[in-house]
């Protein structure tokens, strides 16, 4: 799938997934496949270059439990260290106040998707 289809899919309010970590893992797999398709080295710069910011922030990181966040975004290198510490602060209920995010973005990441209780759809 091309990036625009991926972006629209990830931004869907009615996306039915058991956890935001499922969407995050799907984005990581897509990013790796896209780098290979473009014949790019799997460097951190190239990995970030193929995935635009609004797709990256379609994942509602603040709905993840700390273990999911540490095993996914922290380990996979998709977010920069500043964003990792900021989001982890919110997850652990100790927000980093020195660099406040726009209220709309934070609220969106803390809000359940409207389709979250329905039938799960595998993202493979």
C-alpha cells in the first residue's frame, strides 16, 4: 500500500484494534518494507524519512501501557528521545512540562477510537 492509503488507514477514528501497539507494529513493518522497496539502507534517517509525521502521530501512544510503550516505540527507534521521554511522562502520569505539546495532539492520543470495542481487524 502506498503512504497516503496507510496514512488514511492509520488516522481512521473507527479503526478497530485491540491495542495501539498493533498499529505501531504495522507502521514499523510498513516502514521497513518501504525502505526495502525504495532500495534504501535501513538507517534511522531513512526509516524516519519514509513515514511522515501525521502518520507517525496517528498512533495513540498515550493509550499504551508503559510496558507496551517501552517494548515498542522506545525499542524500535521510530520516535526521537525527546518525544519518547515526553510521551512516557504522560503514560506514567508525570508529564514533562518544559516542552508542552499542543493540547489537541495530546487529547487525541489519550482518546479511545470509536471502533475500539468491535471486532478486531488483523493488520498484516
